[in-house]
C-alpha cells in the first residue's frame, strides 16, 4: 500500500485518494474557438515524463480537498514538500 502525503491530514493510504491528472494544465482562453483536433489535444493529451511529475490529487475519504503533489514516475515516490 502506498502512502500519499495529504498536506492537511498527513500521510494516508492510497485508497483514500482519487487521481486528478496532470497539474498546471492551463484552460484554453477561448475554448469555443478551438478546432475539434485542438480540443481533443487539450482534453486527452498529457505529458508522460520519466522522473518528477506534478499531479493533482483529491482526498476523497478524508478532508475532501484537492492538492498538488510531485511524484517520481520511475519509483512512484512522492517528493518531500511537494504537496500544497
């Protein structure tokens, strides 16, 4: 079982959380002006780096708060001090 560091509740088991995808993805300024291909890129295409990766997590079985954390995709380890 992996422990995820909630900034408000402390480390909790992964079963208490829901993954929210890549963090810091900017919403389009004018979504109505996007072509279908551009919209599909925004909705479905995300980075897939090998190493540190900023993610959004929701503590659904705890404080029910969204937070940003950085996880190393090679080891699945959350980097210290990355939750906020």
